């Protein structure tokens, strides 16, 4: 059914004037989105990208230097991987600007402000252009230039020593923004180390666990465009996951008649666009969602046939209710009883959201049926103890309505994303690194990254070589001053190499600062679940590509990049060769050319092989245009592998896939070589979901068997902060929201973005500010469990009373006047007043300065915002391992000794809190003496033996 309302006369008028893009259906062929020559409002047609001149504004003189070659690449300023087009001046061989790539299937030519701002980052006058080596004590702020050769030799020698000395666990790579599809994981596997660490457990790990337990794929991929009802628990129109690609499709869904509901205690820009805004007391979202499930069940608004076919209800009856062999009707009675207590009235009492609103939304969800799209990313899931159950409760609504993987529904992300295989796959690693997957967290979705300094302080290990890559752990993580203490400690951390395109607070505590390329300065492939299709995008170094297009060969990307900026791909190849110069360690062979045996692989060869062999349909498509696959990707930047991928789980397995398979007579799971491959339903073996039951797991045997039987069903977990536990003056702090125009710690070099937003006041409802006599602009002191920060107040009704909020996207700082990031950071003094008692105090805010960019002398903003994360202790959820971000805080008016921007924290106290939370865990071994269930993913695959923590018990014997 088409819900698209007819455009009114205003829309048609502005369309005819060319002020807006065509109001055609969003699936219009790509050519229609391209410009007739000379129009600003549309895109240059692809056949003119080789030689393009932008239209000249009226009154300006035509300038021959405006002739450009347009080179596609991929944005790197968030995870969405939108397409960019670099306009490279042919004469000067410099990038003039970045705009959208209209051929990119995810972003379709559109970008948020951060995409075009890539040009600011490239031209940042504070850019690091040469490798630097520390001089004097670590963190002392003194550096010298060093050659890449010396850096690579030093790193290679240290890594080789760790590997040959039997200490592979001492080498670690810690990434903030990856921007690739498994290429560094391949490097680490080739080195034989389980040393991958990421930022995921301060980001999305909780939501990932919720989804993974349901469907064996750890993220949702909604088809917003075709949905009839959209329920969001993150700010997807303004800054949530896959922000721009999702935002444009949400708006298209709305234009086609979909209704939008947003659950968020804060009136985000997204909530402001919603038909219904639900503002629960933080941590009670699970109660609201289960109350919606209750309404669907009680009012018969669920898809009975879907639920009967696709959830593991028989296993639930057998294992949980002791009702083996009972009918689906018995299951329905059971489930209604289980969720009988979650009435809308109960949820209202918990959350403050009116029961009538919950009923209304639930009925709209029921009416939307299979066209019900949802998303949660960080939001509530990342905020609370048991946040992963909030994601599970949300997906429960999709399961009940049969909207899993349907047009307009919510699919597993793995259907809409691909990881093209490279020419070579190193074997799984042989050992298990407890610094990343400690035994206390056998179900943690990703590495326990934010506890690394606590583990090192506790003496669980040490690191000889620690790489941070596009990662600023000191600033990004909770308990940042504990990071600082460990980063400075050369006993615990032998060498820290910061691979980064920009200065950051952690790089100051590195031994090497190694400049790496920005979006248009390196190679990568990316693919993201932006909608119901599958695509791959090529990030290419645009100056190199332009030079090659003009017949100027380039051997190494750094030859085309500014200064001595390298790209990671070439860095890892070169480093790997130096670690294993004669091939004796078995590492070098993974970095040899597939075309020239025994010789070093080039970036061109790596991606040529990938595009020729691992991207289905690309060779044929390229051939239609007389191009090779890599030429096609260099020319257009992206390729759509598949459109409209829906309901993959219903695929019947062909005979060749089921040959030799056996079917479990009780569960009907089909297995081959001991591995589940499908499930028999109505006499046919279907693909199902990659879970142990091959169905959607309403009942999780994994949780039951691994020590959490009380959470085996989607449920409501009380947050670590409950409203009734708050004392006088205490509130809950929501510190997790994004400013949509900033990039965590990578935008203090982007003048356009900073001009738009640069501070992060504390949102406070008048009911909360009035008792303190606080008005907008007044200083407030926000006390946490381990310290405090001082910020200005913004009094607003756009936040639920009882809750205050502060964005984590501002508050950058630097210790030296001339350190990088001057456009967006404060100069601070950092003092350890007593052991472990750190006070950070601003000396001054942002000031204009002279540089080759005249705009830096015109900087008018002074306020860079206030850092807050260092004042938070760690709160690792005992199941998902996610840091639970929300804080119980006490607020007061700032006193005479307090200054704007003060941050104080006591790392002794934070360590005690770490130990308290550790006590909540239920450590491995689990069944079979394992460290972790074999079916849960991890970034670096380990051999089966590495999973064995204790000897496997005899089949019928007691646990070991
Ligand atoms: S949403 Fe914005 S920052 Fe993210 S990839 Fe797209 S253009 Fe870049």
C-alpha cells in the first residue's frame, strides 16, 4: 500500500524552482538524481567527473583553476560510511572541497555537516604531518621529528621480541573508529595475537548482546523507508547510529505516511520530529516496552502464525516450564502469564509515561504489523545495568508483530552488510588473551576495553607495545585519570604508539605519534546496514587517485598525501615485513603479493584481488562499462550488491547444502559436521537464524546455562539507579547524547563544525533548577561518586524533571598552548593534588590565532565546553560487559572556589567502585569448562582449544 501524501503546491513550487531535489519516489533511478550541466542544486553527472567545472556564481569571473577531477571516496567522520566526492583541482593538485557522492547506495549524495567538513580536517593548520618521538618523560609534552624507518624498525623489533619470547599477549591494538571491514583483524591474526581491543563496550555492546541473543546478529537494520510505524530509542534523525542514511529514510517513511514514536527522556531533535514522544524515567524503558508487548498479547495484535513458526517456544516449554510436548496454545497462556504483570499501569508507575500513551503506541505497532521498524543503539541500552534487556524487549515487539526482516520491518544487520574477503586468511589464533576477554565476563559482547587500565593496575599483565588508532581512551572512557596514570607508567606499558590523524589528549602520553590519513587519504572498504540493500564503498586516497588518473604513478600513498602522512594499510604491510624479514615466523607470507610471489603486496593488489573475487556482481557490472572491477570502484566509489534483502531465514537450503546433514529429532535443527546449518519446518529445511535453535530465541539457553537463568526470557532489569533511591539534591545524569555536528574527539580541527557547536551546557528542567535558584548560564557543580565537574546550566523544559543531561561531544583540552586542536580546546592545568586526586582546571578557553588559514584569526567562540567522563567511575554490566553510563549525581550551585570547566576525580575511589562491580559477575567456566559460548562472536577467532578454561567434564559427570 502506498501511503505517500501528494505534495502540496508549496512543495511543487520549490521543486520547480530547483530549490529542493525532486519529489520523486526515493527509489528513482540514479540518473534522475544527477544534474543537467550547470545546476548547483543537483550532482555533476558521472560521465563528467573526469573533467568538471563548477558553475560560476553570478558576478564572479570564471576561473580556469576551477576545473576539477571528481574522485569518490568514503567519509570517515562516523560509522555510516557515506559517499563523498573530492573535487581535486587539476592544475594545483589539491582538494578544493568534498561533497556527496550521488551514486553511493547508502547516502545517495546526501551528507551531514561532518562529511563536507573533511576539508577542514585536511587543511587544519594544527595537523600532525610528520612522525614524532617523545623527548624526556612520557607526558612531558616535548617531541622531536623522527623518520618512518626508525619508527618501523623500533616497533618491529619490540613486537618480534614479544612474539619470539612467548609473550604475544603483550602486544595490543586498540581502535576507536575502525572504518574498515576486518583488515586489521587480519593483520593481528597473521601475527598470531589475540590483541584486538575496541571501544565497543563504552558504545553499543549492550544493545548488541540483546540482539545477538535473539537472532545471532548483533545489530538491527530497519527498513524505515517502507515502514508504517517507526519506534526509535536513539536519536537517529540527529546523531544516532547511521545518522544521515537513516535520517533521510525516516523522513521518506514519514512522507509516505509512517508514524514516528521516540522514547527518550530528552526532547532530542528526533523526538521533536516525532508524532509521539515518550519520556520515561531513565532505566524504566524495559517496563514500557514489555507493557507494549503485554498489550499486543492481550489484545491479539501479534502475528500468531509467525510466532508459532519462528520462535523457540517448544524449547521454552521443555526447558523452562517443564511442559515438554505441550501445544502452542499452552505456550500462549504461559507467555501471557509471564508478561501479565507488565500492564501499562505498572509501566506508568515505573516510568511516568501515561498508560494511555503506552496503549496507543502498542496498538499502532499492532496495526503496522510486519511494517514496524525499530532501532536502539546507545540510548537507554548503554545507560543502565541490564541495558541489554532493553534491546531484547524492543526486539520482542518486532518478533511479536512478525516484522523481522520484512519490508518496512527490522532485519538482522548481517543481512545488509558485507565483509569482502581479502586474498588470504590467516589461521585462528592459538591462545586467549585475558586482558581483553577476562573470565569474569564470558558473555561480554566485545572486549572489556575500558577496564584495561584497571586490569593493568591489578597486575593481570603488562603491555610491551600498545597501539592506539583513532582512539583517545583518556578522554573517551569513564575514569579517564586512571587511564592517564597507566598511560604514564612505563612499567605497565612499555611503548605507546598513537596512530592518529589529529592531536588528542591520549596522544600526549604516547612515545610515538604517527600521523595517519583522513577520509580522502587512505584505502579501505566499508559496508554498513543503512537500509534493506547491501553495498560496498571504496575509501581511496583522492590525491593519489587523481595523480594516477593524470598519468603520474604513485607507489606509496604517502607520496601523494600531505607531509609524511601514511595510510594504515601500507603501514601494517611494512611493519609486518620488518617483524618477519626472512619469513621465518610465518607472518610475512600473509603480506606477499598474490600476483608476484615473494614480493611485498601493494594496496592496489590487495583491493584489486578483493574486488575481482569477493564482491558478487561487481566484475560483471564493471565489464558492462568496459572497466575492471577496481577501475569501476575507483571511478564510482561504491557498488550495490543487492537490493531489497528480506526474510533470508525462509530460504530453503538446496540439496547440496543439506547433503550429509542430520536432523535432531527433538529440535528439528539440521546439522552438518556438528555445525547447525538450518531448521526443518513443515518438512523443508530452511536457513533460519544463526542461533543454537536456528530460531529467534525468546528463551535463551545460553543465559540459563551460563549462570543467568533469571534472565533467560526478555525481561525488565532494575537500573543501577532507581528514582526511589535518590536523596535530596540528587538527580540522574544522562551523559551520552551526541551533538550531531561534532565527532567525539576528532572535530577540534574542523572550523565549520566548531562554529556551529562547541559547548555542552547541563540541561536542567525548571522544576530542578528552581530549588537551587539556578538560571541559564549559572555555574553548577555536578558531584559524581568519585568527583565532580563544573559547567553552566541551560534551563529547559526539553528534559524530563529529575534528569539532567550533558553531551559528551565537547570539553576538549590541551596541556600546552601550542599543542594541536586549538580551535576547539581549552588550555588546562592538570594537577595531582594528593595521590590519585586529580584536578583539571581551565586556564583559558579558545582564542583566535595566526596561521596560514586566515579564519583562525577570526575565531569568535571562546567556550570549548566541559569534559565530564573523567569524573565517572566504571560501571561494567556483569552480563554484556557494557559500561553503564548514567550517573547518580548531586548538584549544587558552584562555590567561590569553583571555576567553569573544573573536573576533579579520585582514582582511588574509582578503583574501589571497579572492584564492587566486579563482584556482580558470574565468571567462566561455563558448560564444558569453556571460557565463552562457542556461538558468540569475537573479533579475533581463536582455536577451539583456546576456549577451554578447565578440563572438559565427562558427559554425565559433575562440572569440573
Ligand atoms: S552521517 Fe555524516 S559523518 Fe557520518 S558518514 Fe555520513 S556524512 Fe560522514
